[in-house]
C-alpha cells in the first residue's frame, strides 16, 4: 500500500476526523489557553454528524488513492467502497 497519487491527502482527511472526535469529547474541558468551547447539545450533535461524514470521506478517499496508485484493483475498490458505504468497514 504505497499510495501517493493524490499526495496521500486521504490521511489529512483522516487526521481531521480524528481531531474533530477529540474536540467533541473535550467540548466542556478548558484547553491550555483557558478556552472551553462548551457548545450546546444541538451543536455537538451536528458536529458529530460532520465527524461521521469526515470519517467516511477519509475512508473513501483512501480507497481512491490506492486505486489510482495501482495498489488495489477495480474489483477490490468497488468491494471496499461498497463496504464503507454500507457501514461494514474492515479496519
């Protein structure tokens, strides 16, 4: 799994999803700068939806990266994408 066709941007998407998940968990915690977002439950709920979409984008973009880098076949690509879309991701 070398990737590289799209300069591995999929891993930046993945990092964003990871970082956003941490921010959600720390919504009511002050950071080193004495800042605490303390967003409402409704806002956190919407941010969670965005985080799920970000994770899906990261997973799908990784499959595209690998396909264009000739790391997986079209058949593998389609199988993996279908699993991601149906929530049956093998990690």
